[in-house]
C-alpha cells in the first residue's frame, strides 16, 4: 500500500527523476536516508519501472508524429505474435496498444518526414500478412506532452 508520502515521492520523481535523496528528503520532510530507502522500496516493488531522458523529436529531425490504426484481416495467436515482432523491430514505432473498437492496434510513430511515414506504411505495415488496412492521422500540434501519471 502507498501512503501519502509515497505518492508525493512518486509525483516528485515524475517531474524530476534526478532528485537526490537529500532533495527528496527536503520535499517530503524526511531524512535523506529515509527518502532514499522509500525510493529503493518503490523501485523494488515495481512502482518505479525505470528512468529515462525526454528528448526533443524536432531537434532529432523527427518532424512528423502520427498515429496509425491497424486493422488485422486475420486474428490468431500466430498473426498477433508476428505483428508484435514487426512492431518491436521498428524504432519509429514508439508505442503500440491493442484496442477495443474498430481498430485492433493503435501505433504512435515518429518519422523524419512524410516520405518516411509513407514508406513505413506502404513498405512495412501494409505488406504484413496479418494487416488488412490502416488509417493514419498526422499530429498537427501537441497540446499536452505526456504528463506524469496521477498519484
């Protein structure tokens, strides 16, 4: 069970994963060793699954962000596994979800330009034997970046 200090610690780390035990202790009114032990416990219990840098896609030359809805023609464990292997092999596909509703999968992609998105669609995704059709949406502007999870 998480107590209010744990949730405050998680909220603080989502905003700045570089906080030291000393800084966490100041924020949480704990000693640095108590704050460090709480952080270690939350890591060990799987509440904290890792730490990563947030990169600017535009500075990396990734000027097109999009979502691709994928509709499979056949549904079976082999098709799903094969599709998942393809998704996991493509660095431009940054997130993928199985969905309820019309589409079977929703892919979040970043590409250098429209030509690269077109190649991804027509040379990689659509030729996959399980894929029946796709529908893509290009992000015009992102109103809110991936925000911290509510704690």
